[in-house]
C-alpha cells in the first residue's frame, strides 16, 4: 500500500504495475517520467506550479551545491529524530533536492524511511523522479493532500506555502513539521544588482496553531557565484525573474560573478495532540 489515497473517494491506493488503484476501482496511471497525477481537475485552477525554465534553473543551481549548507542544516536538525519505517512527506517538493539528500543522510545512519513528494508542477516532478529512486511522487495540491489522516511522521515545508489544516490532518500525534524560510536579507546582493531600491523580505511569525516550535537554527553565509550561468540560474529560479522587466533583467546578463547573502531559518515544530 502506498502513502497516497484516492482523490475521489479517499480510500488507500495500491500500486499495481504502472497504476495506482483503490478498492473502488479508481485508477491513476504512473507517467513515463515517474509521477502520478492526483490533482483533480477542479483543483488545478489557472496555475500549474513552476514552469520548465524555473525548475531547470533550480535543478542546475542546486546541483552545484550552492545551498549545500542549508541541506546540511536540515539533516543535522533531523538526525536522531526519525526511525526506520518513518514516513516523510515533502509538500511542494520541487525537484526533491532536499528530500533526496535527507533520505541519503538518514540511510547512512542506518535509518531507512519511506518518502513521498507532492508538487503542483509536473515539470518539477519530472526532475524529482531522477533524484533518487524510491520517492513516491504525485501531482497534488498541499491544500487537498491525497494522503490518509495521521499517516506521516515528518512534513517538509521548504520555501512553500503552509497548508496548516492539511498538515495537521495528515501528521501523526507528535509528528514533526520542518519549515524553512528566507530571512530578511536573503539574496540582497542579487536584488541590489537588479533593483534601484532593493527591499528586505518581511519577517515571518514563529507561532503556528497546534504546533510547538522545538528547535530553530539560522544558516547565514556569503553565496559566491563564480559565473553568469550560476547568477542567471539563481535569478530564474526565484519569483523575481517573472516580476522583473527586461531592462532590469539585462543588468544581470553582463555580470561574471556575484556575492550575495544567503540567509535562512530552519524551524522544527512538533504537533500537539
């Protein structure tokens, strides 16, 4: 039995060859690229997540290790907190860089967890399927998760919306929620190179209803980008690229290197009850 449930009737989905099937015979084929689409047509709306260019840029950037300190911080915070057969759900998983890294780290400690990732972007999941075998992947909305109640031990919420009601529903009692947010001066060097008046990110409240924050850790370092490819990959993987006019975009096209603060906060929460 998989971690996923049928988006029509809510019954558990069972993997049968290249399809997921529930006891009511609702069936969902696995795409050749390795994911299953569990997003109901009335949920999809107009936006289908990050497009191919944004996803490819993020993959290229992450593959060069520029956010390695953040991944290390996540692994360190979760080390010793999970056990074999724990279930990890990455909501807004993108290309599964963090999930794959965490699963590999836990395996090196002898902890073998099951993992699943959901994202509204099919393009993201195509790359996610290539990261690490064994991560179940589904096109789905974090606000209507095709996941059974109290079935997950850990939810990863990394630079993605906080779907609090659904997270509370699918986490076990005492389950963990790991949230990563950008701090106020994150990527200020990139913004200063593009905008005449760069702005700081707004602070985010720590409190989450129904959860206790049990650990916080800030990761701060200077991100040194050695070539224009890295600069443009970073820019194109952020929302700034699509909110910036062509004139300002061209400011980065001529840069051969760039230093910018990379500043994150990792917050670990425990579900109350």
